[in-house]
């Protein structure tokens, strides 16, 4: 029952774990999303111009008959539309009637013999010039049918555009909804929790002022409802509140303008003749409001581009004042408006309805996205952040399931082995009893039915207890909320699979054993068996086959180049080669069975009778017991070694995974801390900030200058826009997780080379693209697109594959002093910092101190490695490998102890007559303990030695296979302390069980067995 | 011959818990076994014969009454002291051979010598087995021997360390008549040679007839005790 309980427990635990983790993966995947979906109006000003097209003809045109096509262009605005272009072609199967086009009734000439509405190869339309405000222009032309056609079947192709309405508008397109109408429609869609309108526009410096004092910096003006602020608590109102009558200003704005609630600010908007005066009703910290500052540009998608001077105004101010003003301003040629107001609906999906696996959640999110597309016009852009995240999570889920499968499968096999072992034990215990029953006439089917019934009762009860145990274990590791959030159907399926699998296995073993034994002679069944029979795996040479498979697998793994590293922080799913995951299993199973073969060989080789001397009592008995029962010994060793190997494997994977994951995170973040100044350069002086940071207790600090596509790398034959980082090599070496960087030389040597003026490192990928080699001279346009851009020549001193702090990749690394002298740019994009205490709590304490002290003066974003691991990485971090491993380890230890218990008591059970006889013949208690313990200890020690070695080899192979999950190369870690403790624990358990078994033997009533025949 | 009492039982009571209540196996048994004598204990099944042997052999402790072995009161002895006296002074034979399955015939004897604390003398072990006609089977494991051969090895094992008391519980129960008598003759011959006290429990009258002293038990009580001349050994 113990075997079945633990077997069912582990299987249930693994299955519940897999299903509960899938839901956790969904939660984890979507947790960091600042916005689930964004529906962005591609034209925030609404449509300025409209085109209607109709055919004037009978319902059915016969071949040769003509129809009049009429196009009406309406200017919907109060401003003139310039360079209005109308394009159209007669709908097939109609052909243009030459010379039939007229504008407002005035006939115009064809162009090159073709319709003026479809000119040249590009089929460009007719430029009708400026169309006055609120006016209508009518264009007509004739078209003749080539074949008979119904007019309603004609597909009209007319389109219009203007300088203000650059995108072509098709004829008869209805007016797109306003942002408010769109938001209202979206709120009706099932599965959407809320849909909030949001406007944003960046105003030029000095656009906002108070008391005559202007803000000397860019200002972000946000239009939102008070509901929006409630829905996004990342907008941290520190004073006052947001009311529809006033504005909220950022703490930086309030600080610079010395504002308090109740005071007024003035906002100057292009297109308005005078500034708008607004009362300040609240002050807020916006530095965590990602949804307001994440880039909507494809080139910098989701980059956090903080604007310290931010003001939220009531949405009506935007819809009634600012947007129309901008529309007016945009119509003025040369107004120089760089951007139109961003108009979007921010959507939050009902996340409770996504509480399932990423795949299922993705289907639901995709359905919501489809509904959004259906209610939106073609002039909106849907940014579906949640589906993108879930797509990655769904791929991660697949990877996670593979990992679970291969981390959990050995445990399940061990549990099954335990079940088989216990079933065999039960069969063994019934052997004599059944033989006696056969003696009295019981037939084979009767005995099999009895075995089956008994199995169903006992194994069924044990399996139920085991299922509860497994559920409890999964709940303990994953947390009650995660397990309870798992769909009950999946939990029920997990239970059914685990219970049925275990009961069926026991049933098969017992009835099979019964079938086997009932075929043997009754007399032989009633005998005491000196040794077990040769096992199937040995007869079939399964061990050699598995070892061969493992060897081939390891060889293939060594020969095949390592798969492309995909960091979990890159928003991609890591993939694991399914085939290679089999190799650790083959190492485990094949290695252990082969070890059993060796143990048997050694024991049997020395076990031939005819020894000249007996030796001392215990030693003489012990040696012969081991040597003359080689299969019993080998089977027990294999059973325990399988468990020990499994536990050692899990422990080694656990420590290696933990260590590598930490290194991976440090590498991705760059160091223990990444501190990003959020303010403008004017607000942040590097020297003073550095002083603040150093006083907060960090042990090393290094500044980094970096932005995407900030340079152009010009190679000997080609050039490309590149991401360049300028670093300070000495301090970078002290601070960054540099030892993990992958260079074509040692990391230290690389940094020494980079310290030379004019030295540059190029990424191996980019060097390959541009045919650049080490030793080449390349030109780099630094600070691309700024007033300080400068072309500079660099010597390529090395190549790198991965660079700390840049998990998404980096193209060029140069010395920051070279960069500064060339561009005169002093700005720091972020600092990497190392803390004296590298534990999560130590790092978090310093991060908190920095935020409290330096953060008061400078807007900063401080990210710790542990926070980065928990929040910013993909759903793969929800693949709770550690949890699964620890749960497996717990069961492995329990199964190990149960296996030892069984080995000791099986030994006692099978050989009780022998021990009781020795006791009757006067063997002392201590000698009896020594004999029983000695036999058990021989098994345990041999199994421990073999199991630990095989487990570590298995883990080593597993770690190789798991390489794609990490950014850095995993450093295999042997948890020596744990393994010593495990070994000591198992030995102690053996001693305890042997002593308990001896107590059973020395009971006076035990001698009754000696009288049995 | 040493006629001083070897084992004495004085109003020994021994009972067992059973499904239907308590079963009294020995009900106030008082007996004296002189040193160097051979005694047959007879009676029907369940009369307490085996319990008598277990109590005499320090395998079990009586509920009441006193058992003395060579003058020592067993009740005063610890379990380890009783084990010590068993391995040094007793030889046991049961109906089942109870041989150690992974030891050869000669090794089973050697183990008994090692257990009793005497120096292991393989030549004596070999000689004992040869005298029992097992010359060809010295290095065979028990499952390579017939039932009769195994029982003879068990007898040799009980005697190999020259015990002062040999207790045999239905030693011929699993043997045919000829083998039974042969085995009993061997035991009696050994007893005569070593002057050990031999107590044999049997329900076989022909076996009992080979003993001069016979004790009959019924329902845990002694119902008859006869002493006479032992028939001549059938050598």
C-alpha cells in the first residue's frame, strides 16, 4: 500500500503540477502587460473627406449598353482640402467610354487615351486641386458593358485622398466611429473588462506654465477620464484627486513649477489663440505608469520613454478643444506639427476568464481581438499585446510540458517500479498461501480472481490516499490559489489517470505473477527460494540497449552545435529538443540496470561453493548470503539505485538551474541593479547622481550610454543601422556580470583591448552581415540623428556573441571616453550597480535605499535582478522547475525510504525462517542486528554509490539538453551537502528498519515458524 | 554417567492467546531430565509437546513455575543470557530442517560452530556429514538436497558443536519410516557417544519405542512417565 500510495501520489502531483502551472504561466505571461490591447485611431482627427460612387443605369446592363458612373467628393471639414485626388476605374466588365469624364458637369480631356481618373501604369487618379470647406465636387463618366451584367454585381473601385487625408479613402466607406463611439462599442464585447479612451500629445517646451513661469522641457499632455486613473493604479496620486474640472500634474512638474493643488496652470496648444487655464486638482507620480510612456513606434515598441513633465487633463478638453485645435493647425501649411494627438482605446480583458492554459487563453484572447476588429473600422490599428504574450506563453507551455514530462517521468517510473516492487512483494507473500490452496484444489482462475479482488480493494484505497497526497504536495509547492484556480476538469482527469494507472499496474503485476506461479509445480512454490530468478531486463539485455542509446545520444549532442541561445527575456519561447530529452532517461535507466548487471557479475563470480574456511560468524554468513543470492542483491541494488539516481539527478538539476537562472538574470540585467535615470539630461547630472548612488551602499557602479539604432556601422562593403553601447571598460569589468559574456577571447582580455582609444567590439552576427573581421578598421556614425552625430573610425579588436545587460542583442561596443570626446554627449542611459550583499533581500534593501534617497531628487527606475526575474521575463519563469524538482525530490526521498523499508522487510519476510532459526540456535541480538543490518547496508551502500554516480551523469546530460533555456552557459553544480545528507538519511533509515526488523525476529512467538513444514 | 539433573521443570504453566480464548499448553508440568539421558516425549497433536521443548530449551519463558538448566533458573536470565545458553549448550532439531538456504551442507555446520563460539573445525563438520552418508553432498546447497538429506544435515548441525542438551521436535516427521529409524539411531548413537541429554518429541510410537524413558503428555499435563531399558541400538 505504501508503494501504491507514493506512486499515485507522485503521478497525481506531477499531473496536477503540470495543469496548475499552465494556468500560472498564463497569469505570469500577462501580469507584466501594462495594456492588454490598444485600439489606436490611425487618423485621430476623423475623416476630412468622403467619396460616394454610384452607377446610373437600369438594373441589368446588356452587352454594349452604357452606364453613367457618378463620384461625389465631400469636404467634411471647415477647412479647405488641398490636392484632392480622385481615382477610379470602371467596374469590370464595364469599359471606359473615351472622352466621357466631366468634373462638376465640365467635360475634361482623357490622358494618353485613358480615363483621367486612372492615369498611367500606376493608375494614378485625377488631381482636382483644392476643395473648399464643406463643399461637394461631382465627377461623372460613361462606361459600357462588354457582356450582360447586373448593376448590383458591379464592384466600385473609386478612392479619394488629399494632402490632409493622405491615406486613400474608398468610395462609399461609412464615416468611422469617433473614439467615444468606438469605446462604447468595445465595452459591449463579452470578455472585455473595460475600454477607456485616451488621448496623448507631446507639447513643445514652454507650452505649460504657472504664474508666468514656463516649464523648460517637453510636456506630455494626456486626456483621460477619472475612470482611467482608477483602472490603472500605476498612476500614483500623491496629493489631491483627478476631477473632470481640473488636471493632475506629475510630481516633477509640480516640483519645477512649485505647484500645489488649487493653483492653476496654463497650457498653450497649437491652433488655439490663447492658452487654456486649468486648476490643478492633483499631483501624481507617473514613473511606474508604463501605459502612458511605452513607445507606440514600431522601432522602439514597448520601450519605456518617460516624460517627467506630464499633465493629465479631462478628456472633454481634448475632444472639444485640443483635437479640433490640432486639426486646424495641421491644415495650415508649414505649421510644423511633428505629431497628431494619439487617440486610442485602452482595453483590459477580463483576466479571470483567461484562467487556463496559455493555449486556451490565447484562443479566448484571439476571439476577443476578432470581435474588436469586427466592431472597429479599417482606420484603426489593433495592438494586441495580450495575444502576443500568450502566443509566447503557449510556446513556453509546450516547452514547460516537455520539461515536466522529462523531469517528472523518472519519478513516475520510480513510483511505478515501487508499485511493481510492492506488488511483487504481495505476490511473494501470497505464494505459499496460494500454493497450499492449489494443493486443496483451487484452480488458476479462482486464484487470479482472488488476487484481482484483493488488489482492487487494497490498491484502490492506497491510490485514493496517494491522489490526495499528490494533490497536497502540488498545492504545497504551487500554492493553494494556483491549484484551486486550475480547472476542476483537469484536476479530476489528473486524479483518474494517476489512480487508474497505479491500480492497473498493480493488477497486471499481481495477476501476471499469479498466472506465472500457478503454472509452476506446487511443491516448488512451497519451497523457500534461495535466490530470485533472472530478471527480464537481463534476459533481453535491455540495459545494454539503453546504455548504447544513451551513448549515441550524448555523442549526437556533443557533435551537434549548441542550439541558438534564446533568452527567456527576449519575448521568444525557448525550445527544447524532444529527442535529446530521452537521453538522460536512457542514462538513468540503462546506467542503473547495467550497474545491476555489474553487481550481479561480481557477486556471482565469488559465490561458488567449496570455500576452505568459513570465517567469523557474521562475516562468513554475510559474504555467502550476498554471493549466493546475486539476483536478489542485484534487484534490490537496482531498485534503490534508481531512486537514489533520480534524487541525485533532481538535486543537481535544482542547484544548477537555480545558479544558472541567477547568473542568467544577472547577465540579462547586466548586474545586480540597473538604475535608469528617467528625467531629461538637464535634470540628471551624472556626477551628482553617481555620488548619490554610491552613498546608498553600492559596491561598484558603471555608466552605460545606449539606445536603439543610435549609430551606423560602415564596414568595408556595406553599412547598417546599429545599436551601440558606450561603456567604461574598467568600471564595467568591476560591475557587470562580465564573466558570463561570450567573447572570442577571455572577457578580461577583451575589456583591456576595449580600453584603448578607438577600439570597438562588434557582435559576431553583425560582423558576419557586414563582412567585418577582427583587425579591420570601420567607421561608425555615433549619436545618429542628433545634432552631435559624428563619424569616427574604430579598430575592431574583437567579436562577441552575448554582452551583459543586452539580452536582446547589441551590435557595437565602444569605449565611453572615446564616444564622449567624439560627440560631446555626457548623458547616461543607465547605470549598472553591484551590491556588497548579492542576495535578493540584500539587493532589494539597497534598491529601496536608492529609491528613497536619490529617487527623491532624480526620477529613477531601479530594477533588481530578482525583480527582473519575477516580473519582466516571459511566462517560462512560471515553469516552476524548482517547485517540480523539489516536489519530485520530496517524493524521491519518500520512495527511497519506502524502498529501503521494503528491501529490509522483504529480506525479513523472505528469510524470517532463517533468522528465527539463528535466533533459536542462540544468535545474540547484536549479532542478529549485525547480520540483518549488514546485508541491508551492503545493498544500500552499493546502491548509493552507483545511484549517486548515475544520477549525476543523468543530471549532467539533462543540463546539456536544457542549455537553450539559458542565456549563459549552465555551470554544472553538484549539491555535495545535500547528497551527503541524503546518503546519511538513507543509511540511518536502513539502520532503523533493520533494528525494527530484528525486534520482530527476536519475539519469542516467532519460533512458531520453525515448526512449519 | 552424570546423574545430576540437567533440566528440571517445576509446576510450569504456559498458555497462549488464541482466537477462542486462552489455550493452556502446559498446565503445571513438573519434570526432571537427568544429564546424559535420552527421553521421548509423546502425546497427540496439541498436547503441549513442542511447548515443553521450547520452555526446556530456553526458547520461551513460562507464565509460572520454574525451569532450571544445569541448576540455573531461566526466569532469572535475560534474553541475551538465554540466547547464550542456547548457542553454547543446546542443539535443536525441528521437523522442518531450517537450513540456511545460501550455505552448503558443510557451511551450515560450520556456521553453527561459529555461532556456538567454538573454533570452526571443518574436518569435524565433514566427518559428521560423512557419518550421515552425505559424503557426496558436502558442498551442495540445501535446495540441491532431498528432504531426507536435508534433515540429516539439520541433525548434524544440532550436534556438531557438542551441545550438552539436544532437543528434537518431531525430527522424523517429514521422513519415511526407514529414514526415521535411521535418523533416530544416529541421534541415539551420538547421545551415547557425547553423553548429552537428548529429548525427542514425537507422536510416532515406533520412534518413542527406541527410548528407555518416555513421558506422555495430554492436554498440557503429564499423564504417564516410564523408565526402562532402552533397546539395543541398531548399528
